[in-house]
C-alpha cells in the first residue's frame, strides 16, 4: 500500500510538472511569442539598414575627398614636382627632400620596431610565465596601443630631443615614431604567435628540438603572415603620422637633402600640414598639398598591397 501511495505521488508530481510546462509563456501564448519574434526581425532589418547607410555615407564622403584631391592636384603632380626641391614659390616647389626624409625615417622605424616588437611578443608568448607580471605587461602594452600620437610626440621631445640631445634629426623622429607603433606590432605579433597550433610545437619537441629551435624553425615561419601584415600596417600608420613630428619641431622648409641619421629633415605629412596652413596666405599651396597627399596615398596603398601579397603567399605555404 505504501508503495502504491508513493507511486501515485510520483505520478502526481509528473503531472504537475507537465502542467507547469504547458502553462509556460512559450507554449501557452503563441501570439505573444510571434509578436516578440516579429519585433526582433524588425529590429534586425532596421539595424541592417542603419549599418548599410553608414557604410554608404562613409564611402560617399571618401569619394568626395578623393575627387577634391584629384581636382586640386591636377596639373601640379608631375616629374618636376617629384624631383624638385622645396621653394617659397609654389610653381617651383617640389617634394624630393620630403620623400628622401620619409625614406630615411622608415629606415629607422622598420628595423627598430621589427626587432623590439617581435622579440617582445616572442618573450611574452613563449618564455614568460603565467602570472600577474605577465598580465600587467600585456595590459599596459594593449593600453599603449590606444594612446594618442601627440603623447608620444611629447615623450620624444623630452627624451630624444632634450635628454639625449638629438635635436630635430632623423634619428629623433624615427625613434619617436617607433615608440608610437611598437605596441601595435607587439599585439599583432602576439596574436599571430598565439594562433600557431600547439601540435606543431609538440612535434618539434618530440623530434628533440630545443625551445629556441622550435620557435625559430616552426613557430616563426607559421606565424610570419600575421606578423608581417601587422608590421606593415603599423609602418603605414607611422609614415602618415604628423602630430609627433610637429611636437618634435621638425622644420618644413629645408633646401638641403638629408644625408645621415643626424641630419635635419622634413617628411611628407609635415609638408602637407604646413602647406595646408599656408593656404590662407597663398592659395596655390592647397594644390601642392593635394599633390603631396596623392603621393602619400600611393605609398600607403603600395605598402598595404605588399602586406596583402605577403599574407596570401605565406598562408598558402604554411
């Protein structure tokens, strides 16, 4: 008798649970559920239209800028402009010195950032032990990647120009821009190294390879597409930066072509900046600035194309 009572009690509990499930809002009120789904579908369509309109608006603005730059640079962008020296007369001005200055600048930025950035990423991902110290370093590097560029200009002014006495030389400007893009390269290299599957490392260790041999022959080749892509994109940002160089006091009108790391120089972004300011006094400077912008855009597009080419080539290989 006790067993039957217990069985009946169990069946009643099952029935009560079944009734509670049947009374749930999803099964009981299908109309409310359908209305809820309709609202979500409408919100999804509205969000899609808003995002599409935002993209179209950005492309329209970008197209207007390109059109305006192309119109203003027409007739000014020629071989004489590319090979001529700077001048106070707009019809005689050229950007050869600014181009050479930018090349010298990248000759400092590229080796410094590649060596320090990739080495830091390898240490943090492969050698540093998990703990508060490693977390502290990674957090601060990620935060530095979002610091405004003018702050790095102030740092370069205080350290490289005043403390080390480098003045407005190419070395001072290159080291300042290296500090600017170094956190970006570290973060990009960390992500690329972290994406390498662990079984590749385990296979190398099983063959008797040391840790450094594994990193050099397995990890770095496999992560090379991501590392190179991040480095080239970071360098593309460095070549177009103006604020740090302005804070350093880089001059705009230099007739002499830089010949060493300690030479004074000017760069393409600096020339664009000052010619834009001088447009108020001399309207023709707007045409010179537009022509220089076209040259800088071509350089940036070439560097980004190289990054895409390298990524696609090595992704097929590894």
